[in-house]
C-alpha cells in the first residue's frame, strides 16, 4: 500500500480510535502513541506519560555528542538510562548505565574509552576495572634440578592488577643441583610489581618430606618466583638454599598467595 508524504507525516491511525498510533514527523522522528516525538524513537503509553525514548543530542561545539535510551514512568520520573557518549569531535567515547532515585538519574556503571569499567559516577581511568581472568599455570622448583612431578598444579584469578594464586607441587624424582641462592617455587603467571617493599603475602598450606621446614614466603620484585623461608631466628628471616629444601624424590608443598602486577 502506498502513502503520500503528507500521510506519512500525519501518521497511521488504529482502527478503534481517532488518534494516530504511529507518527513520522517532518524530521524523520518516529512516535509510537506520541504525535510529537521528542527523539529519534519515542514510545509512549496511551493516556499516560510512561515512555521509552531513543534520542541523540550534541552541543554546538560537538563536545558531548551522545545517543541514549531513556525509560520514564507514567508520573514523568526518569527510571533508567543507557547511553553512549564522546567527549570531543574525535575518537574518545564511553558507554554508561544509570538508574534513578526519586526520578533523578544516577550513573551506576561506565565502560571507559581507555578500557575498563568504573562504578557510581567515577570517571578516573586509574579506578577502572580493566581486567578479570582465571587460568592455570605450571609451577616448578628451582632451575638446575632435573625433576619429575606427580603433581605440578597452578591456578590463578586476576582482578585488575591483583593476582590470587594456588600451587601444589609433588615431586616423583629429583637429581642434580641448582646454583640459585635461595630455595624457590618458580613460574607464577604474571611478573610481580616492583614497589620497593615486601607487600605480597604467601601462605604455606601443607608440606611433606622437605629437607627443612618452610614456614613463610615472599615474591621477589620484578620476577615470577616465590622465595621460601624457614622459621625466623633472632628476629631475622631464615633463607634456605635450594638443596636444603628440595632434597627428596617425594617432596610435597602446597601454597597460595596474593600479589600485584602491572601486566
């Protein structure tokens, strides 16, 4: 069925009423249940103010060009808003989600143009959550040894720049020696941040058949290695060399911890 331009601008009427059901105005905006659409697509409840509004707006300087979807209650209060915006005429955009309290919109979540998610109206890129992942890795004892493993399990969860890890090592055979200074577990999934301080934590969960007891540990800066420590003596930490810990074919060690990374 063909329609003239005038008929399209006026709108389509339903069969049970005189009001137009769908209106396309002269600028190409579409109203459903709304004869004067306020956006690109304006859907309104008949006889009330409840509406869904899809719109685009920008300032004269084109510094806040955005598109949005707005939900509004029958009382005319804003309920929620989804939008995408850019700060300038070039490529600098973000997406945001808002809810409402008392009809006033409040930004709850933003997907930053530089990568990451921020919350509650926070626009600082440094506060954005830019990574989440879970995975596995293969831990080893000090390099230099010839070792076989019954279990060589590593799991991690990375949230932003914080890495949580879990390790279980069970040797089945061991020979040779290591020239490393300290007894270590190696092969963490990300390189530790160099902050100048010992600001990571390692918990020894279980051990068996080690040459000496391992009570504590820390992660070396700018490495993927955990240094193993014995019980402190005289207020000083006790380092073991590799042969003092890894000296049995059936050495077992389970540990977990948390550290930061720039990866």
